[in-house]
C-alpha cells in the first residue's frame, strides 16, 4: 500500500538498497564469454550477407559487374562464414571449460540460423541471379530448401537427445560450407542444384556425424584456416588460385560424404563387438 504524506502529497519512496536490488540485472540476462563468441558468430553471418549484396548482387543489377570485385566480395563473404564457424567451434569449448549463461543455447541456435542458414541460402539465391547458366526461380527454391533444412536441423537439435560425441544429421556449419563449396565449384546448374539439395537432405537426415572435439576439433580448425588461405589466393588471382580453390571445394564435398561413412562403420563394428560379447557371456 502506498503511504501518502498529506503535506507533500508525494508517495513513499523505497530505500536506495531496495531500488538497487530490483534494478540489478537478473542472472538470465548476463552474457558469459561463450555468449560473446556466439554473438561474434551472428555478426560474421550478417556481414557475409552484406558483402554478398554490396559486392556481387548490387553491381550485377547496376550493370557494372566487375569480375575482380565480385571475386573479392564472394571470397570475403565465405571467409566470414568460416570465421563464424570458428566462433561456433570455440563458444562450445569455452562453455564447457568455463560456463554459459541460461541464454547460451538459444543464442547459439539463433546465431547459427543467421550464419549457417540465412547466409549460405542467400549466397545460393544471388548465385542464381548472377550466374550465366542459372535459373533464378530454381535457385530460389534451392535457397529455401537450404534455409528450411537448417531451421529443422536446429529445432531437432534442441529437442532430440543424442548419444555423447555424435550429431544426428550434418552439422549446420559443415552443411553451410559444403553448400558454398558447391557454388564455388562452378558446376553445371543442374548438378549444382542437385548437390545443394543433397546437402540439405544430409542436414535433416539421421546420418551420424562426430562432434568436433579433441583432435577432430584441431583438424577442423586447421581445415578452416587452410580454406581461408585458398579463398585469399583465389580472390587475389594468385597463380593456380582457381585450381587450388576448386580442389579445396571438392575435398569439402568428399569429406561431407565420407565422414558419416566412418561413423556408420564404427557403429557397425561396435554392434558386432557387443553381439560377440553377449554370445561369449552366454557360453558356460
């Protein structure tokens, strides 16, 4: 109940300590170090969209499309997606070593949606508008499928509990880099579209992929740094830069197909070992 002073007609003011306690930021709204890295992930994804628009799409629509500018902007956009993947890799490591705020999981999903859903889907859409042999509407369809695949994959990741050390479906950072690699390979349009749709299917499939931990995380980080170097060589028209980039993109596609095969083979071997142990236990 508010107490009114009849002389001043003003309400009773709570003590300063009470005000400070009420205005203190709740624990759920405090950002941790891991959350800051996650926000860096989202920033890189947004800037990738920016460079794709200003360096590729707008010059093409204005009729002053320069091959060098488009190449530099495309390389910059993909490098930013790679940087987003680095942030995504380290925010999980930091969260496990230190701590994450209660917002951490939600921030991670929202940032991944920007960097590995919107950014690669928009890259595919712009490719359909600027490539000579592309069909804009079909490219738009492929971009929508990529975006929806990432949305479904992230939603399922939040709801389904997988065994430790495994992902169900291709991880969205790996899927985004695979989609971009398909575009940069400059294959015929039909082959490009089919490969993009196949990657989207892998992201929502039940195929298992190992989580990047330990040596695998180091290998993934090394691959990202190497990919940045290949993109820089291609952007600045270094000798054999085009060949090096296409080789790197082809290796990305091969890894996307081969990694789940190793995971499946390991699961089959574990199943056989368990059956063998069960039979041995039943023997007298």
